[in-house]
């Protein structure tokens, strides 16, 4: 189903983050692109870096989850996005920070072992969640939020250098009503997170 970005719509109709003050938030006030209707996030069971099962629908207990698909050998866009996300977290108040998770999902599960992913995300923020899974699982989750793992090869693997560079925002209703492009700055991420959480 084709999804379209719709800017002039009340964000409160899309984001059900359950915060007071959110009713007055306009999509045009955000740096991210608001989706109408939002994406329904796939609940496939992935695995964290310590081997714990992790689903973006069952195991996300924060009001906002920021999901980024990347790979550890990426030497340009991925480090920039991860650094901006890490910096954005430092710009948040303690109250806001406690309500947000950042999830890095690998697009290269053959190379990105749990240990490799853990070492990678720890370089940015030790609270970041790193996840992996089978190509089929990762495909399902990425497809549900219109993210691409890369160019599919004849053997079924992906050439990860063509992966999608968006960061997807997932709310507490397991929907993704907003995404950000790779050029979003840390300040813009922080401002949007603050707004999405319904702060004045």
C-alpha cells in the first residue's frame, strides 16, 4: 500500500504518545516528515546483542523509539546519523531522555555479529539498542516502515551500501507516523523529540 507524506495535518491525530500538550502540535512544526496514515510496524522477533529476543512491537516500552537501519562497515552516512542521534540524546532533558529508545538494526547480519554491533553502538551511546536477525526478519521489519536493506544479490544477501538512510519514529501504539532524513541535525532531532513527547 502506497503511503504518502502529509504535512498540514494535526500531529495529535497521528501520534498517540499519550502526552498532555500534544493536541496543539502541528506537523509543520517538525523537521521530520509526518506520515498519513502511519506505518504499522512489523512485530518480527529480532535479537539484541546479548541474544535476548526483541520485537519492535512487544518489547518497546518507551513512548518513542527511533529506529535506524545501517551496518557497521558503513563509512559515511551511518556514522553521521548515529553521531547525530547520540548528540541529540545529550540535548534532551532527563525526563525526555527516559522516554526514548534508539535502536540500530543491522542491514548486514552476516558480518555484523552481536559482538560487532555492541562494540559499534557503544561508540555512540551505551544505552542504544543493537539488533540483528535473519534476512527474512530484517526484511519484514524494514519493509513495514518503507526502509530498504540495500540491493538484493542473487544469493539472497544484500549489498548494504544502498540501504535506506532514514530514521523512523515509532510510537507506543506500534505505529510509525514520522521519519527523518539522513541530513537531520542533532539539534533538529532533539527539538522534534521534545515536541513529539508533548512538551510545551
